[in-house]
C-alpha cells in the first residue's frame, strides 16, 4: 500500500493531502499556474478544474490526435478571449489569429510559422477583411491561399417584345394647289401661220406669219386635291429593349459577416 501511495504521489506531485474517494473528490481543483495534474519535469503544465464541469490546461496546450490542428481556419460570431488581431497578442498568448493581414514574430508562433513554411523572423497573415472575402475551395489551376479579385462571368440578358398592334387603317389626304392670281398675267407666243381670222382663244390677222401673241382671258383659278393612302392591314412593329443595369458596390449572395481566424 505504501508503494502504491508513493507511485501515485510521484505521478501526481500536486497532491498534498491523503488520496481518498470521500465525496467523489480525488484531487484538489488546482489552478492555471498550479494544475491539479502536472508533470515532474514541468510542474506548471497540466490539467485543472476551472469551474463545475470544466477542465482546462495550464501552462501549455494539447497537441496531436484529438487536439485542434495548428493552421486550421475557424469562424466566430463573437471574439474568442485569446484572439490576436491587428498585430496585438493578448495577455496569456493567442490561440487564434484573425486573418487581417497582420505581421507577427515567428518566435511567438513557431508551430504556426512551421506549418506555413515560414523561414524568416516574421510572417504576415493573408487578409480577408480588406474586402470581406469569401472562403472557397481550391480548384484546378488555383492553389489554396490564392486571393482572387471580384469578377462577373461573361453573360448576356435576353429580352423581346412587340408594340401594340394597329388594326386596318388608312390616311386621308385633302387640300388644294397654289392659287393662280390674275394680278400676275402671262402670255404665250406663236410663230405659226394663221389659217383664219379666229383661232382658239386668240385673234390672228389673216395671212399673218408668226409673231402673234395669245392672251389668256381669265387666269384666276386653283385646283382641289383629295384622296387617301393605301390601307395597311393589321400589323405590329419590332421593339428593341435595353435592360438597365442594377449597380451596387459589389456582387454577392446573401451573407453573414463573421471573424475568420487561424489556429496557432
């Protein structure tokens, strides 16, 4: 029995009291700087009871199977308590970094820098907050991490229509020609030989040889004009429709804004 207790105490060096199951309590709750379950080589690293039903890790983090992978992306509607943003690391370290284009020291996030293949002393995260970028899958010819500008694919808008059809109809025409006024008399010359003393409306001396003038006796007149165009049967007219653009600041589906982070 003494050997068992010695092994347990060496395994659980944080224990200061007797090991008992009285009331279901085996070990004390511990704290962040003094976990209830710790390790001989690193007594500040281990598990402790933070509140009812809640176990936390003090002095470090979980890794491997069952842990949240480094470099994985996470979406939050509300900021997590250990969120690094704008290049600022919160007290106690950052479990997540917002993808806002900030630069950090590689030494502060060595595991993340290794995951990203960073060899320098600093690294800069990609920025999805500049234009509110959407996350989408990689595809042929586009590698993961590639930033793409907004784009509308080539397309057209089809539209057709007709005007209201007009039934059979014609157009009437009426009016008169210009009026001839006797105040502007005129005459017609003649170079022919007259065969008699009276010809037509003019007087010719018998045997006269040309040079005679024919006078109009009445020149006041006008001509009435009336009629109609040919009728056109029922018909329609082609109509070209231009579609007005719906202009906005961006093209997007319905969306919900969130905080997009990477796990450190």
